[in-house]
């Protein structure tokens, strides 16, 4: 029986790594995510949905499944999950790697205001009533109750929870647009004057669109990074797994 590679996270990087590793002979992959996003993805490797029950649950899983490698490809803001993974890996002696996409960096033409969290973003909104795009998950908009003078537009992959966590907001069920032009059209159509987002990195269409339109962005800083080792690409993660002996025998590798 092949030793299992456990990949944590519902990020694009986690899905892509699971697909890539699952296609390599000699790699038995399980992708685990909490299942907050209802849109299912078809994967060749296994998939596990749901939490582990904190550090103790993850320790039990790693031990019982004899996991040979743990790859933390969770969201850059999933600080608790990353912390649990780091502790569980040490306690079980499981090799662990973090895959985390690079953060966005401000460029010429950006009007960014760094804030620590959603509450700080709400406090930093302009004094005058404005049309605000909350480019946040459904669970991160509650702090904006404190600023009811603004008009909010929220875009989420899944429909809003009932009752809505931000009454009066315009909720749009859609994925981020695939092109910068489409994002510019979205921001223009909805009359957006301020954007609030987390510095998640990855696809930057909305960031470029805000730059092109001169829209200020309240950028929520990332939490401190998980303990190393940390890589930023799927290729580096596959190389790390290969170095542990996962994949074809050395004699069979190109």
C-alpha cells in the first residue's frame, strides 16, 4: 500500500497540486478541505471534506492513515489550520511543506490602504457615504454593520446565507471575472468607489481593474506566515515530494 500524501486546502493551488501529484505513479493523494464552497470539483485523486477536530483530530488522522507527507496548501488566511498542521506534523514526525501563493504587491497607480482585519477596514472607510465592493467571503462581512451609511456590493461563489449577514447589501452570486476588462466592467457597472479585499494573492483581475479605474483599495494584511519550509509553486512541491521518495523509483525517472 502506498503511503498517503495529505494535501490541506480548498485553494486553486491545492486542487492543481492534487491533480498533478495524483497523476504521478507512486503517489497516493488525498485532498482535504472544509467544504465551505458548495461548487464541487471533479478530481482524479481522493477527496475528503470536513475538518479534523483541531490538532488532536489531525494527529489521529496522520497516525491512523500512516500519512507519509503533509502538504499545507490552505488559504493564506487560514492561520488556524496552518498552525494545527505545523503542530500535528511535529508530534507525528510527518514531513510537512507549506505551499502558499505570493502576496500581491502594490504597483505604480495603486491606491492601497493597509489594514489589519475586516474591523479595521470598516473603520477606515470614507466618512462620506460610498459604494463599497466587499471582495470578501460570506463570513467576513459582518464587521461592516458598524458602517450602515455605505452601500455594499458583495460577490460570492455561493448564495448568501439566510438570514443575510449584512442586510441591505447587494449580493451577486458569481466567480471573479476571468479578465481584467470584465472586472473593470463589473466595478463600473456597480459604481464602485472603494474596494475591500484580503491580500490573498493569485488571480489579480480585480486589483488591476481597481488600478486602471483609480479606485482605492483597503487591503487586509495577511497573518504571519506558517513555519517553514514554504514554497510558492506546484513544481517546487512536486520536487519536494520526489525528494522524500514519492513517485516512480529513481531508476524509472526521466
